C-alpha cells in the first residue's frame, strides 16, 4: 500500500465531533498497511496483526497508535522486521520496559514497545524509524470464542468513537480517532466448522475490510476438543473450550439500559436502527422467557438514573405473569439523551436494588466509572455491548473483575445475545480460589463458554521451541490463572510467559541498526472515525451538528477550555499578543515562559528544539525565549555547562513540561540526564513553573 498524506484542510465541526482537533499538516502518515491473520481451532482464535510503518519525512520519527483489544485477549508475541532482520520482543515489568524503550530512544536506536495502557486498550510505539525506512511490526493475541446461539463468535475491534468523560490517560497514550478510513487485508483459517464474516463475504478465507468498523466472525458447527500447549516452565498444557451448560436457577437481576445520546446512533452500518431501539426490541422479544420465579429490576440511565420498575413488585403488579410485567416495563423505556454516567448509575443501583446480579446493556463509551471501587461491591456485573463502535475497556474490565461475562453483539439483532447473557446469569458464580505455587488445573466461565486448563509434567525434555499455537494455548491458560495469584506472582508469571498485561509489557531494541543522531518526532496515528458515526454526520442537518457540538463541549469533552489564540508552528499561547503585553511581564508569576512550556508541541520537531532552533515557534514566543537567554544568570550557567544560552532555556522549558514524553526526552538530550541543581535555580529566577501537563 502506498503512503498517503493527511489533508491540508479540515472541517472544524467534523474534528470537534470526532473527539479532538488533530493537527493537519502535509506530513505523510506513518502507518501504510495493516493485515489481520486469524486462525480458529476448537474454540480458540489466534489473531496476528501486521502493521507496516514507513517514514517519508526527512528526520527520525516515533510512530504511536492506541487501539482497543478484547479485555480477555492475551497478547503473547511481538516481532519487528527491520530491513532483512527479524527481532523478537521480550516481556519485562511495565516500568522497566518503558525505561528500556526510552533508553533506546536516548541512544538513537530503533525500538518497539507494546503496552496495555488500560485493560482493553493497548498502545504500540515504534521509535527511531529512520528517514526513508520501513519497520514491520507483528503482534499476536489469543482469545476464546463467545458462545451465542450455539455459534462461536469473535470480534476484533478496530476503532471507537467519542467517549463520555475524561480519560485517565495522558494525551500521548489516549484513544484518538479522526484518521483515514483505510482498508486492511483479512485472512482467516478455520480448522473445523464454517466461518462467516459479518457484513461481507470471505472468498477462500480472504477479504478486504475497512478499518473504521470491527471485524465480526462467526463459526458454526465447530467441535470442542483438547488443544496442546507448552508453558514457559516446560510443562505441557491441555486446554479445552466448550459451550457452558445451562441451568434453571431463578434470575435475581437488575438490568441497566443505557439511553444516553450515543445510543441514538446506528447499531451498525448495515442497518439504520439505533442501538437503543435494537435493545428495546430485543428486550421485548426475550420477555416471554421470564418465569414467575424470576425477579427483574429494570433501570435506565444517561447522566441520571431512573428506576422503570420491577417484576417483583407484587402490590403494583397484581399477580400478573412476570413476563407480561417485564414487557410493559420495557415499553416505558425513554428515548436516548444526555451523557453516559455509567459509574454513578451502577453505584446507585448497587445501593438501592437488592438484586444479586447486574446486567449492563450499553455501548460502553464512558470513562465515568471507578472500576476498582465498583468491583468491591460484591455484585456480579455482566455486560452486553451494543454497536459497531462499542468500547469494552472500562465496563469489560469491571465485568471481568466481578465474575460477570461479556457478550458483544454484531449487527442489530440482540435477541440471541440477551438470551445467552440471561442464561449465564442463571448459573451461580464461584470466585476463583487463590493459587500459590505452580498451577495444576483451573476452570473458568467466559462469554458462554467453559474453559478448562490442565498442566502436566513433560514426559521428556524437548529441545524444540514451542510453536505459535502451543504458546497461544499457554497464553490463554495463563490468563485464567493470573486473577488467582498475588500481584508479584502474577507479574512474574506474565513475564515468564511473555504476556502484555497491566503489569508487563513487550519491548525490543535494535542494537545492530544505524544510530540516529537526533530525537524522533512523535507521530500519533489516529484511528478512523467509526463508519456508523460518519453515517450519522452525513445524514444530520447543520442544526444537529451545532447541538451535538454543544453537548460534546459540556459532556464528553469535559468543561470548555480557556479561550485560546491559535498560533502557527504547533504552539498556542494563552498570554496576550506581544504588542499588548510588555516583554518584562513574561517574567512575572505564571509567566509567559510557563505558557510557552505548556503549549509548545514537543512532538512536532523535538530535534530542532534540542539544538535551539526556534524556527517552528511563533515570532513572539521565540523572542521571549531569546530574551530569557540573554539573562545574565542564564549566560553564566550556559558557559559553565557548555551550552548555548537558547538551548539552556529550551532545556528548562522542557523540564517544566516533562510530564510530556517528548519534552522529557528533550530535557535528557540537553542535560545528559538529570537537570543540574544550578539550572533549577535559574528556572526559579526566570519564574518558569513546573512540572506542567
């Protein structure tokens, strides 16, 4: 695939609704090709993603991309092809992996880092891609299929739209969309059963798929059987995945239906029916399966929570069949509006409802929940995700922690998904017993499947390395064990098995490649805007655009930012223009220098800032830096340190903004490590505050 350039102009309203104003410049996109290889066997899917990065710029770059991954997926392999060489990553504790990666950047070496920045959200960083060079990165994760209506299903999420609330991640790590909607090559191999691709046709297992929609696969008539793997300690592993048996236990549940504004978006590009309408229709259809022994408490939420009613309210229901009562309650659900306060809704239902279990039906696009606090409630929380742009990360993590199961709907027919979700809640949940020492046998229930793993001592020591399939089996089996281990034991096991988790990352460094003499410019790759979101934008009237933008500014994007005056060269200053503010005022408390530190685009051209080149900054910002460089204390210290005074000031500004990774790299490059105490003293003289975000 050839390299394509970002457009030089952008529709501001589209950018606003897309979630962020992403700087558009003529710089070429570094991600030029994506391929997915899916191998499905006996209920386990192995997904290999190959991304090819090309640097068409004149200096070294770092390409980063943050993307969704299923919560229960186990990423266990990472390789990079650099020229004719193939390098293999190794797992390290998360902070140690980041330090190794940053050390490679400081040394001018090409490096790759794969992290789990949130459960269900991964970040891939490829540093020091030389000018004109390509780096191909291959990552592999494994996941058991979901059982829906007797079929095994798999979703590979590729993008996500606007998310309500503020993320806990820094901007450099966060999910971003608004990028180009390119195509990817999909290759599927299924060892038993018949595999189909939702919304498209596989021709001899091949298809071209858009990157602005998930890949939804279904496998019919597959046969459970034992799969063989090998653990890092040399033991053999037998893994078996099979549909979970059903039970007739009575339901005692609270159903929470999301009716926020995003639920008014299309459920899929193939159907115009909204997510909320699809949920309402499916709930009406499954109401007939509710018995008089079942208690269903129905709630709906956006920014606020409302109790619609309960099938167990004997006084109000007058002895009517509970299936009829639930049907009436579902018909009372309100249309979508507002934001998505999932955390507040769950907390209130937990405090006000006596239901044993909770079933959350949502598109999951909210940062507004404290996963750890909610998990301590002792309630089991299962999840049904709706829509092509749904996000599993936060709500899926909550389900995993509480013993709930995760079901993802493809298309707009939610009925079989809800049937299986309710069936799973008829089975009592038993928390896994703590494991000390080496695992021997473990069983878990996930997404309508029973997964069993058995570790056996090897009959003889084999010198042959474990195949990819064998490592995939070990990765899935290990994922069942990790929740039952102490933090230290879990980190040690994940490191030994080569897994990406919240405790461990995969990192590789090219020690034999060419050394780059300058810092890499960071290029954040935005995911495409979901096609359902783009379809909504195209069909909406201009007045709808304006109303949506106002809603986003109040909710999803947080409180409106202070009024900014955009400048050229990747910098914005809150301060007054130079003709309205005397130069001396820049050295006041909360000075113009602090504003410069805060608003420089450190990702844009760090290699120029590293050597004191101010050509990318607005004239008045550059003038402020030059004035500071002329200060007597700066001149004296620069002479002592052997630095140009302008470079010294840039180093002090970068140190003030060191929470930004590129700024921290500029700081290390200028000072060669820690900032000297004398330099910090000069920073205080110049009233350069810090650190700033």
